[in-house]
């Protein structure tokens, strides 16, 4: 059986805990603690059932302390639409659709980064170097700019910014991957 690292509070407890947390969200610490103790006495059966469930699930901590922290610090700030896990999360009304670049451009960026990332240059310097040395890609970059302008409605400045951001993002992804590999290798040698 796989080990559980994040023990979630049961739905039946959440239904009682969320309203309590909202009702007493603005109370000072001592008053909240007093109200908490009353809530615990009132819901003793519910808490003991949750303790049993979490212990069976492998939880070894103090269940009452877990519930207290959730009520005091987490649930009081949780937006009302997220109260019930059965409801889908709210969608952003103006969520932008991701616009990708040509795979040829992305692979040329990756190749340039892999060849030059060890020169300890900043991502901005590497990007300038990439643009200056990859003049053979200008026809492709021009057609890609045209595609972005017509299909995505981007301006010339937005296209240049997208290229730069994509390059820097790929730089960060490669650096992160290299760090993970070096950390793995270092842990093997120890």
C-alpha cells in the first residue's frame, strides 16, 4: 500500500469545520481558542471518528491540533466557492490561451543553450548571442512572427517579448534539470 504524505480532513468534518472557521475568523487568538474548545466538546464524536480514520490512513500527528490549524489559519481565508470539493474550481473568465512557438525554433533554442549554458552568462546575454548567431533562422522567425501576428493577434513588440520570454524560460528549465542531475550524482557519490 502506498504511503500517504498528505492527510486530508474528511468531508463530514469539513462540513462542520468550515462554517466554524468563517464565523470566528476575526476573533483574537484567546477568544478563538475558547470557541474552539467549545466546538471540540460539541463535536467530540465527529473528532474521534476523524482520529480513527486518519490513524488507519497512517497519520501519526495530533488530529485536534491539525483541525485547529486548519480552522484558524487555512479555512478562514479559503474562498466560499472552494468550500465543497465536489464543486469544480472557478474558471478565470479571461484566461489566455497558450500560444506555442515552432518546434524548430524551440529545438534551436535548446541546442544553443546546451552548448553555451556553462559559459556563466546571463540569460539576457545568451538570448542576444542566440539572435546574433542564428541568422540562418531569420526566414523561419519571420514566418513565425507572421503566424503570431495573424493567428494570435500579437504586435511586433509582443512577439519579440514572447521570443525572449520563451528563451529565458527554456534557460531556466535546462538549469533546473542540470541542477537535479548534479544533485543526484552528488548524492550517489556520498
